[in-house]
C-alpha cells in the first residue's frame, strides 16, 4: 500500500506574504513598551499548566494504565473501600450502595482535576457516566472512560 | 438508634421485636460469608485482557492493555502481536507493567512494538504465562484481545440495558400486580417509575481550578396507585427536580473529605395522595443527603447516609373538613444505611445487601391522622403536630444480575393521611432492569 501523502505543515506562500511574525511586546502598566523585549511567560505558571493538563493531540484516548489509575484513585476518595481493583466486580462491591454514592464517584472521575480524567488533560461530558449504577461493573465504567474521554 | 421514637409503647416494642428478628436473620446470613472465607483469596477463574489500544501519540508509541484482575511483579509472560493481514507477528521491543500508584500490583501492560502499527490493519494481542495474584500457576486460557486503533464511531449512539440493584436506582421500573381471592373482587396495583437525567453543569474541583458542583435535570414520574384497600397509601410523585451533587474535594478539604464525600441536594415538586385520592397535597420538597465515607472490610461494608430536608405546600383536597388549619410545613431528618455482605473477596456481587431507611417528619403546622376500617375507609383519628416516623428495611439475596430474592419490613406513618403501617412484611422475587447509555465497543 502506498504511503499516505502528508499535508504540509504550513502554507509557504502565505508565510512569504505575511512575513515573519514580530514578537509581541506587551505594554507596561503605564502604557510604555518594555525595553527588555518580549514578555516571557512565568515559568512557574507554565509548570503548573503542564502538570495539570498534559498537552494531547486531537484523537488521543486514555490508555488502560491511566484508566486503572483513575479508578484506583477515585474509588476510595469518593467513599468506596480500598480493595484491589478487579474489573469484573460491581461498584456495589466497592461500597457504592446508593445511587447517590455512584453519582459522587462519577463526579470525581469527571471533575476532579487531581485524580480524575482531567489530571491527564482529558475531559468527559457531564452525561458521559450517567449509566453507572451500583450494579455496574468496573469494566463497563472503564470502557466508557476510555472511549468517551476526549482531549 | 433508629427506633427511639415517641410512639405508643406497644407499637415501639412490636417494632423493636420485629426488627430484632430481621437483624437476627441478617446476622445468620452473615455467617455464610465467613464460612466461605477459605475461598476469599481465590485465583481468578476467567481472567481476561481488557481495553487494548494502540497509542501512537505516546513516546514511544505503544499498545496499552488492561487485565481484569491484578497481577504482581515480576512477570515472565510472553506476548504475541498478530497482524491479521498476512498473519505475521509484529516483533515486540519491550513490555512494561506499570504499578498502580501507592499499591504493589499492576492492572495493565504497555507493549512497545519494533515498528509502528498500520492504522488500517487489524491486530490481536495474545499472552501466555501471565500469573495473576493469588494464583500459583499461569492462567491457562486467555482470549486474544483485538487492539483498537481508534475511537469507535458509534461511541455516542448506543443504549444498552443492564440490571439495576433496586427500584431506587432504576431508570425505569414497571410492576403491575393483580390480587384476587375466591369470593372477592380482584384488585389492581401499578407501581411504575421513569426518570431521565440530563447534565446541566459538569462537576469540576481540585487544586487551582474553580469549583463547580454537578447539576442535573431529572424529569420523570414516580407513581404507585392501587384499588386494593389493604395496600398502603398511594404516592404520586412528579419529579421536576434539579439534582445538585457537591463533592468534597480531597485536596482542598483533606480532613473533611475523610468523613463526608459529597452533599447531594434533590429539590422537587411532589403530589402526594391517599389510595382513593380523597386527600391530596401539593408539596415542594428539598432533601439534602450527606454522603458519609463508608467503613468496613472485605466481607462487610456499611454506607451511612444522613438526610435533612423540608416539605412545604398546601392541601388540594381534604378527606375531612378543617383538618388542615394552616399550610403544610414539615422539617424532616433521617438516616439511610446500606450494608453489604460479601460471600468472598473474589465475588463480584454481594451475597446479601440490607437497606435501612428511617425518616422523622416534624410537623410545624397541624395535619390529620387517619385510621382505616375493615372496608378500607378512612376514619379521622386526630389533628395535631406530633412527629410522624417511618422505617423501612429491605434485605436482598442476589441470585444473579437480574434476579433477587427480597424481604422487606415497614413500620410507620406516611403522608398525607398518616395511616399506620404496622409491621408490614413483604417477601418476593424481583426482576430489575436499567436503561443505560454506554458507548459501543466496535473498533473503527
């Protein structure tokens, strides 16, 4: 099979027309432009952003290792027990007896920036895990997280 | 604690003795799990690969695949990646088993092939010699796993049906009943429920991000009607609520989150009526569920859920005149406790589960209390503000995912007519289903 033709990264004609980009110079509070040249982003802020949202490409998916880590982190924090993660078990087996508790678990998976899908720079819609109930198996939940989480 | 009510002593004693019998039954049932302790750390009978996915955007590009059961390190398993176009195997450069952070087990493998996989080929992953936790020998047969090359196209189109645990967590519930006896007219009961959840705001919390609770719109109905005079009071509940789930962020409130995991608020309009619709109230109710962290071990897990709330509204139709001198205003508090007993650590579902719910309604304005004669007609007993309690206990024995044997006990008084439900027992077989939205698993 012939290799797929790659789309060029940028349009050279357009680049010539517009010319090289000038570095933006941010004015100071008093309106004067800084003599030191372009303003560089604060490295501490950049570091925070990189730890919070790892840059991801368009159709990336969470790996099985990341999904397992999310479940292992979110289940005890959402009120469940610390048992080892076994994908064939139900949420009820981890202490999620009431539907309210399951909704709390899905809130942690969707919304927790430190332990949910957001820690890997992914996003889930608020309806993505609505199907979860105490009788839902972890494998069903893991499938939904892996397939529905988008960068 | 649940039964320290201020009811007449004979009723309280009767209730306590009944609950004692139920508790004894539960205790006896709990012996079974401990008898099965020998099986607790059983080797998984049918472990499998799960969620195999080609991830070319990782560095290095690799296939991630999960296991249904934990594995301990080190492992000396041999992996095979087969390209179905031509049937050749793809050479594997390295295999890693990342540990779950803070744990000593792994639940996945990361396989780096010698060359990138072709996106339009179909690959299967096979493994031999993997040893799962609690096993002494490698798993004998494990089905090959197809490696997904991209996100399924139908990820947002599939509805699947799966079992629900009970009426409370079912999205649809339909239970028509016909009761008949020789020489008596047949009676009909319809117990039905439907609800649909739509997210209005996705949750967001954690360090350095703005806090958003999860907000859902949950329209639907909850209806139980009957012409059987022996059935308890009808309750027609139209759900027009907004459900607000506010999780307690562990990183922002580390100490509080160890006790309280979330607070769930469920406001909604309710129309409550007796079984002949002679007494109808229109109510706005708001309940706050405080979700406490569960406690227990491998064989027993307890989930407490205290509740506070209020109900306010007015009587729309009265059985007797002058029984509602003012508008309806109630302050409610209660406790729900879920208790699960597991047969063995390796079992996926609990053997027994117990639901206990208690609610006390403190009436701030007078409301009537009725008794029922032998024909099922309501007789006014009193009008007052004495607290009204209700206790329900349900025990389920899970035969399989869709079938459960149940026993239930109920004692107390429910609005609007507060006819006493006096030590009511129910035994039955329950078939349950839940409508679930779940993505498909077809690879592109």
